[in-house]
C-alpha cells in the first residue's frame, strides 16, 4: 500500500474555458513539477485530447487517466473516467449523437483545438463543447458504466452545474458511491457518507499543486503507471459497490 497524489479533474485547451497553454504536454509537465502522480484529463463532453495526453505523461512518469466532464440534460457536470484509453475513445464516439450542435464562437468562448503527439494541432471541434447533452443524469451514468467507466457528480460544492445546487439532494437513481468537491473542508458535510474525491477542475497551469490530495492504493510507491491505474480503479469500483 502507498499514498499517491492525484488530480482527477483537469481541462486541456480543448475545453474553450481552458487556457491556450493547457496543452497535453504542458499539463503532463506541470503535474510532474507539482509532484502529482495521477492526473485525469476531463475536457467538456470530449475525450479527444486524451491520446496525446497519454503520450506526454509517458515522458514524465505521470499516470494518465482518460475521461471527460459530461454535461447532463439537467445541466449537471459529471466526471466520467475510464481505465483504458480505448474505452474513453469509444465513449467519445458514443456521446456524439447526444451533443448539442451549437457552433462554437471562438471569438467569444475560445478555441477548441484537438491535439496529437507533441502538441500538434490536428483539428478543432466545431461545436460548443460545454453545452448540455440530451442525456439525463441517469442515462449518462448508465452509459458510462455500461462502457466500463466510472461516473460521479463533479464539484458538488459549487453553485454552477453542481448536483446539489440543481437537484437539492442526491437522486435515488442513479446511485452514486463517489462524488467530487473542490474544497476538502466541505466534503463531510455534503457527501452524505459517500467516498469523496478532491480535485482542482484546473483550467490554468497555475491551478496545479494549490492543494495536495492523496489516495491510498494497493500497489507500491514505485509502481508503473499501468499498475497505479489498475489499483486506482479497483479502489474507485470498491467505493461504488459499497453504496
């Protein structure tokens, strides 16, 4: 067993609200400098920069997690994480029919560049990524879990797009054994006994390392990235099953 620093909610420049310098390589490099061992890339309604992120993390010894921050039909933000990059890429394709096809106004909202290895821009998502999908929170959780992923509500301590601010309480369905807060001081009060993850929701490089959050995993401190990932998902799935 060992303690690992983590941040499971980070946006790249693909999210229009993310700074332009939040490239996959820069995120991996900053995570390394900040001493964060496990980082999940969770752009709005997209996993398209995860492949480039995995390659960048391999250079720095950071354990990468593929995912996205999905916006449900209720305007609730939900973190969706996948143990394998391939699963995340398949999930990305699966959610496309549920996205709102609202053209992105780069002059207002920012650009949405899709990146390949070494931060090469290979395309741009033409539709505004943060817009709500047509998936209800129950449908979104079911889809994520059905494709092998883990789903839980993001930043429940925030008014904007937080589950508690919108619904007033955790729903009976779907059942969530996990939730996320940005401020660890609010975790016990809001979580209702659920396992709580504290993540930054980083949109700027300076958002890294502001607070250090740790998770105990069943692997050695010097474990390889794939071993750390397996141990992390074992821990998260165990927390889901206990609810």
